[in-house]
C-alpha cells in the first residue's frame, strides 16, 4: 500500500513539473513564444487618465487588448489616472514583471522621460503612444498628424462662423494642457489658420491645466464675463473642453449661437453636434492608431526591429524619431454617421432617448 502511495505521489509531482514547463500566460495576456535573449514577449502599456478624454478606457484599452490577444502576446495595460507618482510606480512594476516593451501616453514630458530612461536602462524597448515625450528618446512614436488636427479645427471654426453670417468675430482659444506636446501642435495648426484671417479678433487665449474640464468651465466663464458676453466663436481643443464652454453658454442662453469646436468624436461631442451646440469635432480613427502601435510593440517584443514609414523631429533633442502618423477627419452634422459606420461609436449609445429623432434627421444608420 505504501509503495502504491509513493508511486502516486511521484506521478503527481511529474505531472506538476510538466504543466509548469508548459507555463500559462499572464492573466492579462495570451500565449507567446520566446523573444530575443530568451525573454517571453510581454508588452506593458500605461494610459494617462480618464479625465482628459473618455477615449483611453472606452477605445484605446479594448482595441490594444484585442490586438495583443490576436498576436498571442502577453500584455499588461494600466491607467495612471493622472497621478505622476502612480505612473512611475506602474512602470516599475511592469519592468519588474517582465515586460520587454513599454508603451506610454505621458502625463508630461518630465515624468515620461524618467520612465523611458529607466526602461531603456533595463533593456526594455520603448514606444510613445499618441503623445511625444520631449527629449524622451523613445524608439517609436505612434500618433496622428496633430498639426493637421488643429488645422481642421481652425478651418472648421471659420466655416461655422461664415455659416452664421459673421463677417467679423471675437474668438477665444481654450487650449489643451501646457504640459502636453500635442496641445502645442494642435494650437500650431488652428492658430496657423485663424491668425491669418483679419476678420477674426482673438480676445482670449488660455491653456487648461491637465485638460481638466472643470477648470475649463471656470476659465471660459471668466473669459465670457470679461468680454461682457461678446464672444462669437470658441476654439476648444477637444470635446471635453468644448462641452465645458457649452455649459457656460447654456447658462447665458447663447448655446447654438456661438460656434464651438472639439476633438475626439466622443459620444458627448457628437450629441452636442446633433443638438446644434457644437459645430464640429475631429475624428481620429483610434483603431488604426492602436493597431499600428500594437504591431510595432509585438515586433519589438519578439526581438524584431519593425520599419516605420515616417519620422518626426523631437523639438527638444533634435532627434528624428521613427513614427507612424495617421490622418484625422473633420466631423460636422453632415457626416456624423461616418463615426458610427466606422464602429468607433455605437448607434444605440449615440442615439439614445431624445437623440433618436436627431440621429434620423442627420442620417445616422
């Protein structure tokens, strides 16, 4: 009996060793082969927050997850929720946890650079996703042509003012966070359009710290009060800032009369367009961005050096960073359906309740 028991224990131990050798994947990832240097391919992704835009959790995260799962590569995607200390802690945990590629959306270039430097020091490959980390030295940068985003916003506001019959107009800028290089590029684009139009007078120009919508509302209300309500157009750098301005315009019964721009084609932004409170937004096909970044990350994780079709010059270091830069699209009431047709926004969510008839009128199908 004892011999049989010992044999059974030995068999169980052997089976345990076999299963351990087969090795399950990370809780967040899929099965994968070995990368260069014997490392198991694993990608760490740090998203910035949920305050600046809903897109990070509703679009980027699930799209990146799907791409990594399809490639059979382990991954760990976390959100720093706007906390710089937490951002660095997450990065440390990912590197310690075996990530051999780190993809980040920085909160600011200082924090981002510290994280990228540490990753490179540990032999971890690096990608800047959506936002370029100035002087960060990431191996790749994947984003949209952000000057083009701003150009579309500037052109959009001009068209909306023209449609209102405004031969001259007082306009204000609600810029994005001063620590976000993208906000600088957006402004370069829209100011490059509007500053050349002498019929438009810029009466206020202010950045919104951390893309904080609540602060944006306060800032815009101060602008509106200072100008005694004589504001004819609002260049808001994204939909969240635009909605903050619209809320103040509603308080003053001026919504719909004052064109407001946006960016990100969020459900809220598109509903504001359907309502006539926002004149346009900029749609960035995040699936294309996520897929392009995931493709690079998977290649790096497997020890490859994927090619990049473009480069972008880091304005601080002067280095040419290999890049994938996608093209944005302007969205107005005339083509809201394009965002739904592309699968970025669900019709049921956009057209809920009172928006059903407005969607029908706008041709949303």
